[in-house]
């Protein structure tokens, strides 16, 4: 039986029991090599002759991919594949896989939790009470959701669940996604609009797009002043979709009433960063995906992508 070398470039888990279980149950002869790479050179040294790679955050750019001599498949933890140069992978015949469906409930629930906690000023009121101040009026004004415009940017699996969860709250729902028809959005009682309208007319903007060239700095210094006065921005997608300086400018001026961010441009947020000083900005540590069940599903499916490719099948979640 042919032996396969599978390298995991980096990981944050205490142990790799889910991945090891999938490999063992496959019946394949797999040499599972565990690394903790941070640089291009470290990835090259660890995975140069690998048959397959599991990836979390380590760079798999053109320089790295061009050094791989035997790689057949790369499987990345999560939905995004922005650590990987997809064009070079395609040229080299390397299948790239993700797990697009593992955390739909978790991320949509997290988005809803951020929306509700920010809108109802839960953090401020909790902190006030614990500091001896029993006074509902200490928080900024709280408004009803009814007739306010809620926009989703992107209309994949997660934003559809977000829409289903916020719809009973009374919002008017709009959406932007160039790849989804107005008819499809209408099934969710969402009106399809152009990006400019979504950004300039909405009271709440919820971001759900992948990080690609066209979505990098989707909200930026060039358009932040065109946003609706008092807009609330919710980002559970990727940090660089929002230009940080534009967000800060909007918060300073009051154009942006507040933001709830599970992701930021630089993670973790540097100590002393200006974003940390805004009481109207809630930040969670890229944790929207998390539940015990979601992590097990993510890791199991990531490993199964590898097995399917090494068996000669097209992986279930192949991107390119």
C-alpha cells in the first residue's frame, strides 16, 4: 500500500484526535506530521515533499506553493481560503478545499447576539449596575427595530440564517450579492439592491462576504462619509473588509453610531489600539464560529477532504 505524508502547517488545538481518527478509519497508510509554522520558509521545510496539507493560518502563497514537489491537496480549516494562492494551486493541479457549512448556526447566532447586545446596550448597563449605578438612562438612546433597514452584504448560507433570525424583529430587509438573483432573495423577504444603496440607506449593515480582491476594504475612506448617519456595522466575516482607519473616522465623527466586530484587520487587536477605546464598539476574538460541536465538525470534515483526495475522489468541499 502506498504511504502518504500529510503535514499540518499550524493549529491551535491541544491535540489532533479528530483528525487522527479520520485518518485511522480511512485505512490509508498516512504519516501525519505536525508542525507549527509561522513563516514561508518554515512551511516549505515542513511540507516540501508532502502529499497533502492541512492549513490554518500559515502562508501558502505562490512562493510556498511553487516549492511543493508532491502536493495533491490542501484542506483549510474554515470557510475562507485567503491564506492560499488559489491561482497557483490551480496551475499546479493542487486541489484546495475548505469547510463551508460547519458553523452556520454558530456564526448567525453570534451575529444576532452582537446585534441585540449592542442595540439594547447590554454591556454598558451591566457594567453600570455592577459599579453601583442603577439607572437605565445612562446608556445611549435605544430604538425599536421596526421599519429600520437591515442590509446583508453577501447572501450565502450564513446571511440567509441571519435574515431568518432577524426577520421577526421588524426590520425592512435588503441585500446585496452580485451572484444571487432578486428572485432568490425575495424567497427570504429580502429586496435586492445595489451595493451603493445598501451602504447609504441602511441603518444596520451586516457583512458576510469572503475576503477577495473586490471585497478588500469594501467600507473605506472613500465611501465612509456616504453611509447613513447613525449606521451600525456588524462584521462576522473577515477583518480587512473594513478599512480600520475609515471605521475610526466614522466613529469619531458620529457618522457610525457603533460597530460589533468578531474580526478586525489585525488580529489580535494590538494593545492600546484606538478601536479599544470606543465604548460603542464591541469586539469578540474571532469566536463566532465556536461551539464544541462546530469544532468537531470542522476538524473532521477538514481531514475527510484529505482522505477523499488521497483515495482518488473529488473532495466534497473542493474549491479549486
